[in-house]
C-alpha cells in the first residue's frame, strides 16, 4: 500500500476535479472552441454542448432548462438572486428576511441592499445552528419581498428546514431563495416540488471546475438583469459563454446526483469512524452543529484550550488540510460569525476546526489525520499551558 503523506479534509472549501469531468472538459476545451452565440457550425456545436449542460443541471434539481442560468460562481449566483429579486420587487416592498449564519456572499449582498434603503431581518439560530422558524413567521410583513435561507451551512453542516420555510414563503406569496452551494450532491432537490424560487450552486463543491456556478430562477420570477451587454443567458447575464466549464458543471452534477445515496452511505461510515477515533484519543472537545439534521461530509470540533489557527498550521506541516470556520473567513482572526450566532463564546469559537470528507476518503487517511491531530493538539495544549503558567508567574 502507498505511504500516506497528505490527507485532504477540506472538501467543503473545494473538491478536486473528478477525472470523468476532466476528460469531458478536455474535449470541450480543444474541440468545442466556437462561440456559442455564433451562427455557423462551430458556434452551433458550442451552443449544443451548452444546452446539454443546462439540461443536465435542470434534470439534477427538477427544473426546466430555461430556468437555469450559468454564472461565474456561487457567490455571483447569491449576489444576483438577492440583489436582482429585491430590486425588481422594490415597488412591492423593501423588506428581506435572511439568517445570521449565511455565507458572506448572502450577508454582504443584504448589507449592500441596506445601504440602498432595504430593511433586512437576520433570523437567529439555536445552539445546533438551526434557523428559528417561528422568528421567520414573526418577521414576515406586507413589505417582505424576499426570504433567503441557506439549505445547509458551510461551517457546521446543519441542514435547514427549507421545505417548511419555502411553504411559508409560498403561502405569503414571497419569493424564496436558497443557497444550496454546500447541499448539492448530499441532499436531493426538486426545486418545483419544494417551492423554491431561486437556488445557487457552484461546480467546484462537487467535483466540477472552479469559476462556474448556476442560478436557478423559477419561470415568471421578477429579477433584474445581472450583466449588461450581449444576449447570453436569455438576455440577463451578458458575456461569452464558458462552454468547457459549463460542460464540466453538467457532468459533475450528473455524477453527484446519480451517486448521492451511495456517497452518503460512504460519508456516514467515514464520519462515524473519524468521530470515534478522535473522541477515543482526544479529550475536552465538543462537536458543533446538529447531530442528525446535517451534511454527512462535515465534522466541526472545538478543541478546548487550543487556538484553531495554530492547530491548522501544525496539521499543515503534517500534510493534513483542514479549515478554521469557512475558507473565505480564514486568514482573519475574527471568530466565525456562524459559531458566535450558535452561542459559542469567542475562545471556543476560535478553537474550532472544520473537517470535511469526500466519499473517497479512506480509513487509512483518517488514521493518518487523527494521529497528526492527536500530536498537534497535545503540542498546542502544552505550549498554551506553559504560556498560562508563565503569565501566572509573571503576574
Ligand atoms: N455559499 C456557500 C454556503 C459556500 O460554502 C460557498 C463557498 O464556500 C459559496 C456560497 C460561494 O461559492 P463560490 O466559491 O463558488 O463563490
């Protein structure tokens, strides 16, 4: 057996490109080089490849191909949905409901809208990271023109009750957007059946390439155009179509949905194994997120007395790749807004590490990672103990 020298446990940040996706993209990159808007054969070929990719996405989430818009990433999809729906419905009202634990691309879009005169209610979550449904009910008012709640959280993996929320939104005739960037491939979606008005997804989270996402928008939804220019994406998002990336996204979502059950089974087993190994060997830890209503690829743990960033760096030296909070927030020493919203204090929030698995993660890789983790936690705790002791002496 090959000697393990590194283990990638940050699949919520991004995933490696699947080999099948890579093969299809290579063909698209070399052969399907035409501009999908051109009228001649080479253009038609590119347009056909684009249409096929659009159909695959539509099929995977129960939408119509005409409701699928290619974007550059999940962040763009969230920006477009939130700003686009809010601005297009301004004559009806100026109130938006979202949650306190959304991805920055949702929260910052809401902040930008606040500057334009919109009012935003940020719904709190409980200690497991579940959005408070009754607070959403209470927040709805005649001016509410959008509810945006993520399907599953990127930091702690908690799955939100989006069926109940979308039903509530439908009853009140309010558009419902969901950021499904972390959920695609782990929870099944049927956007029509689930009364979802708009949904964001991103290829690089499920074995596809970076730099391409999708915004699903239900037919008939009032939404502003996102990029002015040519007629691409039904005249709502201009720019020459990125055909190879769309082909990659189409293939990746097809594979992810086809293998959803099988992958979840593998993830459940690997998660269970990891949790047992970690809790057997490392004490004074606490698990963050919901125990059952959760993504199966995610484990978020607080290590008492340990600085998360220090642990991350030590693990990096052993070739174990993890994350503190979300990738987008790492590098800043601010504790995660998600963990704080769940009621963790600053110190515990800063001692948290997110481990995210792939269905291909092996028990041998887990053994390697847990061993490195055990040593790193022991070391960091011993250093902090010395620091505390020294401080006491100095004081
Ligand atoms: N939404 C969630 C929940 C995410 O986890 C991420 C990425 O980490 C995004 C949106 C942004 O996706 P992208 O990296 O494609 O912009």
